[in-house]
């Protein structure tokens, strides 16, 4: 599948062969007559409503990026994380995005685009990781029974951050996803989490783009967005 196969929305004649063509045609005719619309308009709406998220924000993101973009997987994830980072008082808009984080980490195993160190997102990403380290140190003080493990996690994050700063071409981005997942209950409501995730998804330029991957992502977005306001 070529990255540029999908084009911006435009009117296009599409032909379908249905096994129950007469029944489908009659159903569309009745619905079109009642709603004073064309059969094509009714059919289009039924198809889109059956596949796209009900939530308007999620639907707009999928429509804009997942089937209209040169980097559909990365840009769709980034758009969702960006939206979720737009909360108030440092609180995220939603806190149920762990399936998307897990999906991104799983897909990154198959990505191998090395960082150059010149990516425009890198500076902001580094600043967010520094804040994540501070958050881990604060959490260690709040959770004395887990302090040793959390401090170890903070130190590991420092090592990853140093590599990102000094030799970015050796860094595996999925390690940062794992740090967030390891402490998800603490990180899931912070806007910093989703700002970092937004940067991480944009830093990777080699997201795979296949039908199975797009549909898996679409299903996850459908599921999580059902709980969005």
C-alpha cells in the first residue's frame, strides 16, 4: 500500500455488487424517500456510521488523518494525544487511552527509522521526558512502599534521556512508552503524558501502513471514544 494512495475527499462514483441487490435497493429507496435524500447519500451515511466512531472528535480525527494523510498511523495517534493533552489544570481530557499507547508500542517494534537528532519535535520531547523524571521522583516520595522501584525507573529514564540527547540514532522509542505503561495509573491523567506521546508518535517516521493495522487502530479508537464526553 503506497502512503499517498488516499486522496482528499471528492465526489466519486463507486459501484457495488450485492448478493441481495433488490432488497438493498428497496431499503435505500424507502429511507431516501422518507428522509428526502438521494439513495447515494443514504448509503454513504450508513456505511460511515457503521465504521467511524460516534464521538464527533474521534470521527473528525479518523476522517482527517487515518484515510487522508501521508503518515496515517503516526498522525492519527499524534492528533488523539494532542487533543487529550488540551485539558485544564494539567489534567488530560480523557484517561482511558492505554489501549492506544499499547498499540503504538506494539507497532514500534516493527519500525526501524533511526533518529537524526535534527527532528523539530526532539527539543520539546526532551523537555517532557525531564518532567516525567520529576514526576517519578515525586511519586517515589508519595509511595514509600514502592520508592526503590520508582527511583530505579527514574534512573533508567535518565539513562534513556541521555542517550536521546547524545546519540539519538541508538534510541528505541518504545522504551519511553513502556515507562509510561509501567506507571500508567499515575500518568494517565496528566497532560504531560500526552504531550510526550504526541512528540514520540511524530518522531517515528516509519509507521507501517496496512489495512489490518488501520482497521485495528480504528477499532481501538471506536472503543475508547465511546467513553469520551
